[in-house]
C-alpha cells in the first residue's frame, strides 16, 4: 500500500471541520461492520440494494481487501471522544476486467450525510481512477435515492443515464 498512501488527505466538510481520507486497509474490516451498524436501513438499502440486517463476513472481507489498482477504496475517518477511528464514508471502484471503465459505489453514515463527504470522496476517487487509467465510471442508483442523484447532478457527473430494470444506470467520464 505504500504507493497508495499518496492518496491520503484532509477533506474539509461544509461546516469547516476536516476528516482524514485514506485508502482502505485490510485491518479496517472490523470498522466496516461498525460503520454498517451506524447506517440506517434506508442507507443500507440504497448502497446494497438489499435490506441487510448485518454486513456478512465475506462481504466485509472483500470490501476491505483491494489491490489499489483494479479495486480501490477510500475511507473518510474521524476520531471520536473514545479515541478510536471511525469510518464516516467510503467510496470505491472496481474496474471491469480489461477495460478503462470501473463501477463506483459510495456510502456515508447518516449522521454525516450532506456535509461534503460523499462529493469529496467521489472527486478524490476520480483522481485515483485517472491515475490508474480509468476513463469512465459507472454506477447504479435506485430512483428513490434522490440525494445521490442530486449529488451527481450538482457535480456535473451524469453524462449518460438510463432507467433500466427499475434502476438508473449512470456513466460519467473521470
């Protein structure tokens, strides 16, 4: 991960406070469970398209283990009064094999939504993607996820959108 460490930064939220953004690490797996537990059922459904009650171990393992090239994830971290790190948001991409296109996913803990974390993570992830030869991102968004659709519109990132099978398939250039 030494090369991936160059993507560490501070991200300023809308209230002026800052969070630490860094590439995900294998040892973040337990933090992913804790983050999942702090998300509302609605946020979980919007991210995973399923009403999961808990994050399955195999999924947490897969989400925490990336190769920092074909699969990359950034986490926005903060420290609480308990002195421990907590994940506030995560953005990731998975490149479609043999292409310059990657599927993107982003999730922010409910208490920190609408504070600039999602847009900041997406912007930084686009920078990472460009560095790794990714020219196009794609994502699937449920029509009722108006906050994500609004975020993508405000960022100017909806270059193509198709309603297919009850979900929005969105693509944008990095």
